[in-house]
C-alpha cells in the first residue's frame, strides 16, 4: 500500500511541476493518472485504507480544479 501512495505522490509532484509552468491541460492529464491509479487499486485495499485514499483523491482533485483558470 505504501508503494501505491508513493507512486501517487510522485505523479502528483510531476503534475505540480507542469502546473507551475502554466501547462494546465498537461497537468490535468497527469493528475488523472493519479486518480486512475487510485481507482485501479482494488476495493480490498480501499476498505483498509479509506482515509488515505480520500485524502490523496481530494488533494489530486483540488489540484486539478486549480488548473481550470
């Protein structure tokens, strides 16, 4: 599970760099990768780590919303 959250964090960090360059559409595509990874992780993992999933998901969606300038 830690590997999943690390991967999502790395994807989010990559998107943040792209966002800071003003490439908002590209950043959204990268943020979507993080969301897709969360969604593919399976319901068993979700049940055991629900708070962590919601925290990561909320952060990524918040960052995606910031791209809508």
